[in-house]
């Protein structure tokens, strides 16, 4: 019996904020019957307070101990713990207009609905539209830096063991999802 990991055993989904990382990760995990590691949920405490670094890293390392998981998130702090065990990276590399539009729609929907994200945190109008902590501001100020960072990481030798799948359009993401879902 071959116990070597397959391409889709441990997947990390990366991309700009609001690219659809969590949605993709949940869909892939559901189709493969494995755990979702939601980095935002591990990082944030109530009242949008970040967990202490050591606690966050312990939670990530514990979550990554499993043999079958899909992680969603870009936390550089967690990269070694996750990427070191991962088999595959899925990069949702959609353009800024698409990502910003998705972020705007999602933020408005969450503000209106009062949806709880995790640990009692909710997006508010003030925080979402009138604050430097706005996810929309975050998209605008980090988008190009993230693209350069991920491009450099893909070419770096430290993570040469990873198989990369890059989607520049949602149709490409759907095709990657189907391929990984059907991987034995």
C-alpha cells in the first residue's frame, strides 16, 4: 500500500483578501471529506483582537498535524507550519477590479445582515467604510504586494515540494477545484 501524500491531501488556498479563499477551501474540503483550516478564525479573538503570536502558531501547527486538510489564508507568520506540510498551493490570482467588487458586495451584505464571522466578530459600517481597518482599504493597499510576494514564493526553492495551481479567473478556479476533487 502506498502511503505517499497525493496532490490534494494538504492544500493551502492563497490570494488577495476577498478572492474567495474560504469559499474555495470549504468546497474542496467538503468534496474530499477533510478538515478546513480557516486562518482568520485561528488568528482573531473577540472584538477583532489578534491572538498572541505563540498561541496563533500553536493553533496552526496543531491544525496542520492532520493528514488531510485544506487551509485558507495568507498569514506569513503561519507559512512555515502550513506550507512545510502542504502538498499543494492554490493561488486565486484574480484581478483587482474583480476582487474589490467581491469585497464590496460581501462587506455590504455582512454589514446589513449582521452575520457573525467568528468569536462574535461582525463587520460594522464604521469599521468597513470609515476606518483604516477596512477590508476594502486592506485590499487596495496589499493587492499588488501580495501578487509580488506569491510570485516570488512560487519561484523560491524553500517550497519546491509544492504543486502550484494558479487561477486568474473564477472559471479557472472551478477547473482546479474539479481536478483536485477528482484526484485519488
